[in-house]
């Protein structure tokens, strides 16, 4: 459904720790981008959720927040959770997992791209060409076991991996659609199914369903890799990777590894996409070790906002939002490559506020 961008509303959930810090920075950058690009601003409304709010109210994800997310056009999310704050049963406060389930956000999209000016983790020159996307199925897989694990007689424990045709097919479809869009820009498109089909029945089934989806997308190349081999290749030759689709737990692990390739968590954005709703958040957590010190690198949050603008642009046929996404990416690229400001995360001197100021200053003055 095409909507006038005047009417688009964003539910903003800053959360805890550095989530709040990078979100404040991101809203500043979005406002600055709107004044450069012209056109109507997105409406934003901030809502409570997370560990701090749980301490204040006894509720980690209020129903009013869930309903605000349901009626919003997109959800912009900081990060939530805190080490010592737990529910009475000892489980962690992870409202983002509840939102994933509530809105059936099955595709965890984790783009990994190297920006000039980032620390070189890999010596090989070709590492400057790192530009791939992990698509993580995130409604089932090994995370199906969350809250269902069993301890037997205090001597054994079990968790169950669930792979369904529906879950695998829709994550795979998303990956092929993405590869098709990327091909338009890059000239080639490939989706790699990352699994452990040689050992697990569930993973062999995952691969089979992937192959069924691949057969419908003959224009995009499709191949397979075992997750252990992929971990090796992601470090040895990440510049050869394009789009990957994988099970929930494998995706969780590989996406942190992938973030490490481009400097750290502060450069890794993510989107949780479903058929009707989508949530955009940095791939990092609340970083209790640096929270409250203003040191966080806001780039992952900025890049997540750019992903949100792209998603809204496509959904609502609004090219001006895509323009804003490119403005944000361009300003980050300019800031990092010029060396005007280097995030403290990479040994530079720029704290969150300084990174934000520099990124805003790197926007073109007007269009
Ligand atoms: P989660 O459980 O949510 O995955 P985590 O325990 O894996 O969280 P993160 O909060 O992602 O941990 O932090 C991992 C490390 O990366 C920490 O040392 C943290 O300080 C650092 N880090 C994460 N995000 C940023 C950022 N935006 N800027 C600078 N450092 C960051
Ligand atoms: Mg983590």
C-alpha cells in the first residue's frame, strides 16, 4: 500500500545502555538529513521498554508499546537488556525477541560492508571490498528451544532445533529477493545456504527447502556451504561472499564474526523483517562496559536507520526516503574516510556526540 510519507510514523524504542545514547544521536542525524533533503519529516514517537523500564514499572515490554509498534509504519530500536536485571525466573530481558515473535519478523538481515577509514582487520587489500549480507532465519531453528529446554535428572539437558518448510522457505525467498536487488547494482547475484546438512536431519531439510526455493530463482546463482567451512571462508576470503541464508543460531554466531571483519559491533546494522512489520536496530547490545560514558560508536544505529528508510521507500514507493538513506551512508563514508572523526571503538578520539556532529557536518549543505 502506497502511503503519503507525510503520514509515516516511526515507533522509537531507545531501550537501555548505549541503546539510548546511539538512538538520541540517530534522531539528530535523521532530522538533519530531512532538512537537507527537503520533503516531509517522518513522525517519531518514543515508547518505553527494556530493563530500566522494567525496574521502574515491573513491565519490560508494555502492551501500549506493542500496540504502538503494531500501528507504526516501522520500528526503530536501540538495544535492550542489562546484566543484573532479570525476571524473577532468572531469564534475561530481551524484548526484541518478543517483538520478533509478535510481528513474525522472520528475516534477520545483517549487511556487512567495509568503509574506507575503518581499521584493517585483514591485511589482504581485497578486504576493502567486503560487502555481503547474512540473512538469519529468526523465528525457529535452535532458538525454538528458548523456554522449552529440558534438564533430565540433573545429569543431562536437551534443547530442540525446529526447522519448518514455511520458516525456511520464507527466509530463503527473502534472501533471493535481496540478491536480485543487489544484482541490479553489482552485476552478479548469489545466495549461499549455510547449514550442517552432513550431520543433522533438520539441516538437511533446511537445505532441501532452500533448493526448492532456488529452483524458482534461476536468475540468481545458488550454492551451499557447511557452517564450519563458512566460518573459515568468512575470515579467509570474505570479499567473495554475497548473500547467505542460515538457521537462527548459526546466524547469531556468524553475524558477530562478520561484524568483527569490518572493525566491530559499532559498524553492524540490522533489520528484522516480516511480511507486514519491520524493526531496525544496531546488531550490538547495550554494552554495559561503556554505557553512560558517551563513547559508543553510533554508526551501526545510523546505518540501521538508513536500512529503515530503504525499506519504507520500497514499500511506499517513496524515492525521497531512499535519497535520505544514501545521504546518511554518504555522510558516514565521508566522515570515516576523511579521518575528520574516528570512533573511540577504533582507537580514535571521537565519542558519540563528536561522531554525530561530524556525520551531520558531512551531509551536503542543501539539495
Ligand atoms: P548482546 O547480548 O545484546 O548480544 P553482547 O553481550 O554480545 O550483547 P554488546 O553489547 O554487543 O555485547 O558488546 C560487545 C562488545 O562490543 C563490548 O565490549 C562493547 O563495548 C562493544 N560495543 C558494542 N557496541 C558498540 C558500539 N556501538 N560502540 C563501541 N563499542 C561497542
Ligand atoms: Mg552478542
